[in-house]
C-alpha cells in the first residue's frame, strides 16, 4: 500500500537514478543521485505516498527517455 518513502545513498557503490511510482505511473525522478560516504546522508523521495521505487544506474533514466507521467509495467520472471 502507498506510503511516504525516503531513500538514502549510504552503503551504495554507484550513483543512481531513483524513479518513484504511484499506481503504475512515474510521479517523480531523482536523477544522478551521488553516493554518500558521510555518517548522515541526505534522503531522497517525494513528500507524498508512493507504492514503488525503481533504481537505475545514474543517467539511465535520461538515456531511456523515462519521464514523469510515463506508465510502468513490471512483470515477474
């Protein structure tokens, strides 16, 4: 069920694009989020409830032309 989610980049080895989803629609993208080696890393994410997050290597959202408003379809394999 939807909830407010905050993502942190501590213990992450590469920069990421974070794609936030609600009801199968992309509602926000945090692009090129840097890794964090601090003891108090910033948090990323919208101030409203979402029901999914996809993480991609930094720059992939732009390369793939992913944008807010796009519909998402995820299939189990």
